[in-house]
C-alpha cells in the first residue's frame, strides 16, 4: 500500500495571535479528511513544533494540494513530503 508522509514543522516560539483559531480550523479540515478516509493518521510531534500526517492511497500531488489548504501551512518553517511503502 502506497502512503505519503507529510512532516510539517512550525516555530512554537513565534506563533501568530490568531493561532488558536488557525488550530481550530486545521482540526476541522483534518477531521473531514479522517472521516472520508483520505487521511490515515495524524500525530503531534513530541516537541509540539509541528505535525506528521500519513495519507493512504492518495497520490503525492493531491496531498500537496490538500496540505496547502491548512491554515497552519501559512506559518510553517518547513514541509517534507515522503512517498513510503509498508514493508510488513
């Protein structure tokens, strides 16, 4: 099964004043992705400086388009997209 892993990093020391509203909007969008099966997993990084998404059976180009719709994308320091395959 082909998956796309997305690693978004933000700077938690320099968040905009409207970050709580951004986070709420992100949660709603991501919730819809989970409901429709587009998104398999989402993880908050231990350092709380970003998130990791795992998309299943969605091509990388579509994942890039989806990620750019997130409010958090506007404040990202970096975004890494990796195409991965499950070994076991």
